[in-house]
C-alpha cells in the first residue's frame, strides 16, 4: 500500500474535509485509504457482514452506527472477512469488540471504542447511501484517508499527484 501522511495530504490539499471525531485505531495497519463504501447500521451488523463477504477492491467501508454505545458492529470474524476479501480498512461510527484479537490482525479499523456486546441481526440498515457523521456528508465513492493523525475525505485520489 502506498505510504502517506494525512497531515501532508491536508497541507497539499487544504480544501479536503477532516472528520473530527474521537476515533481510535485498531488492527496492525495504522494507515489506509481507498474509495468509500457506506452502510447505515443502527445497532445491527447484518448488512456489514453481507458487504464484507464481497470483494473489497481496496475500498474503505464506512459504517455509521450513529455512535450508539449499545453494541459492537465489528468483531474479529468480520475483520477476518475484510482481510480475506481485500478491504483497505473499516471506519465505524460506533464500537467494535474482540479488540485484543483485532490488534494482531493485518487490517486497519477506526472506531469510537469497544463494547463486548454483539449486535442484533435483523437486516436493518441501508447500503451505499450518503451518511452524515459529525455533520459531514460521506458519500459512496469519495476517497478517504486514515492514519494515526486522523481521517480526511476528498472527491479525488489525492495520492495521484503526490
């Protein structure tokens, strides 16, 4: 994967959007980027599993759990699916579980924290819709870059000119 720094990208592309939320890093991969695939997952990770079973093509899955603390939306089994199907990373506006196992896995995941409770499975939610996280619109197909400094969003691939 191409090396980058969100700070340098933002210096060179100051109009990029910064997602200002207190996301924590999980997994061995600390920097990842790709086009966004979006899921609205209100305390239900059924659609997350469905999407992670498909080829990721180095996309970044953005899961909006509405910052609910009620349950985790990603665990070690879904992280394994993401690795197997070549997803670049996952950003969860919500919580994950199995963090000790995920910390040893070759995947980049950002989330608000951890919760050992699993989600319900009722196939609730929507795929490929515009999400609104921290008053920032995240549409499918945008470019997203995540590293230890933060997350930035752009309309085009910022690494082409770098």
